[in-house]
């Protein structure tokens, strides 16, 4: 098993195209896989292992990328192996989605009993492939149930995953892995892209923490018809991700400019709250100063004729107060630490300044995006 999570080796679009390819039944019987990207370049892969378990209807394959040397010779990089798990395709797979993912803790018990299901089957196969080829930097991908299997195996074997519309499988994980999820251990090694009109991709297993990092991706205008289950999951299907990648292969994210500006403006409320806390603390310090000065005055009053400390001098009182107080500041023996207050005031001021600058930058960026989006829309309209 790899000690640390591996690094992402390919673009979001390459992983997506592989997650599409695994849906094609003929691919499992192929020796090579060729995928075409948005920029019309081709990415070639060699299939080195496949999984096709009929009992659980679980399919997956492991591929390695084709590389062309300076001498023109073709080779394959086994270190950058990609595990690709197939997602929901038939009605039986929907049962796996519901039973193994939505059921939560009950299924965890089922997994512990080693019941035969896609998670058990895929994990056994993944472990065998890792042992056979020992790749240095394996990664994985998948869509829908395939994304869930990708998360499950990536976590158990500590490698990177880039997935699409993957349901949350937190409750299926062993307790030590759940702890790592809560601590954010997988935030940089597991990335899932989903759509906000997809109940499966955004399902959180009734309040379970998100596994890794999840982003709402841009969605094309493809209509999936009755497959969308009456509006519950129209954005779940892989065809709704088509054409939503930048020229460099990164997934385009959904940007709601108005929402960004609203959130940015809400920063004023946070700043106001910090300033109020600052004022409240300043009033507390003022009261402490008055109480400290009161103690000093009472002692000084008692050193006069007939006082309780008439045999003591002012210097004696100063010595006692110096020994007892925390700090002497502005003519007052402070029985609290004024430096701690000053540190808070400085930190508070610095935080407010950072928030205000961030607010300005965020609003400027959102408005700039809107202007660019409008300009591109007009350009496309004028040039069609």
C-alpha cells in the first residue's frame, strides 16, 4: 500500500473521457482505448486489466498511457496507471446506488460480513492489480456509482481520484478512514465534480462530511428526458458534462456572479461583528483600569495619619503594588495583562483590513467575470 496519496497525472477531461469509455461494453474486450479531447487531440491507452463481475454487475478496467519517445518509439507508462470504474448503467446498478450508498451504516455492517457487492468486488480486484503491477503513481476515476467505487478504492489504497457525480460513501468507510475524512486528509487528493440539479451527486448520506473536495461544475443544455427522474437528477448523467472543459482540459465551474457579490457584501456584517467585539473588549479593559486605579487609590488613602497603613510610605505601597500587579501602564498598576488586549486589537484590525481587501477583490473579480461573459456572448452572437 502506498504511504501517501498519489498525484493527479492527467487532466479533468482525460479522466472524464475514460469514465465514459468504461460504459462501452466493447471496451472491456479491447486491448487499446483511444479517446478524443475537446482540442481534437487524441489520448491513447493500453488496457492491462479488466473487471467484469456478472453476479454484482461490476465493471472496471486499468489502463496505462501511451507515450511516444524522441525516437518515435511507442511505450507505456505503467507507473501512471488509471483505475476506471463503471457507473450506473442498468436498473440493477441503480439498486447498487441505493442499497450500497444511500443505506449508510447498515451497508457498512454488510461490508464487514464480506457480502458480495460492487464495493467488495472492486476492492479485491484493485488490490490484485496493484500487487501485480506495483505502479508508483496510480490514480482513479469514475462517474456515478463508478465515482463512488473510485472514492472507496482510492481511500483504501491511498491514491488520487478525479470523479464525476459521485454519491457520498462516507458511511461505507472503516472508522479510521472516516476520521481522516473529517480531518480533511483527502481534500487535495480526491476531487468530485457534480451539478446542482443532481440529487445523487449532491447527496450527503444524511449529514455525512464531504469526501475530499466537491465542486459544482458548469452544465451544458443537454436534456436527458425521463432519465432525469422527473427533475430529481437531470444533471447526473455523463452527457451533461460534455463540452464543459477549458482548452487546457480543466473542468469549468459554475459561477453565480450575483451570489458571489451577495456573499462578498455579507463580509460587511462580519467586519461589523469584529468591530463590535473590539469595542466590547475595550470597555472591559477600561473597567479593569478603573478597578486597578481604585485599588491603588484606596491603599494610598490608608497611608495618611490614622490610616491602616500610616507607618508605610508611598514608596512602600509602590513596592507592594509593583510586586502584585501584572504591568504598570499610564500611571496605573494593572492587575490584568494589557499587552494581551493590545495584541487582540492589532489582530482584530488586521483581520478587518484583510476581509475588506478580500471583499473588494471578490466583487471586482465577479464584475469582471460578468463583463467578460457579456462580451463573449455578444461576440458569439455577432459572429454566428
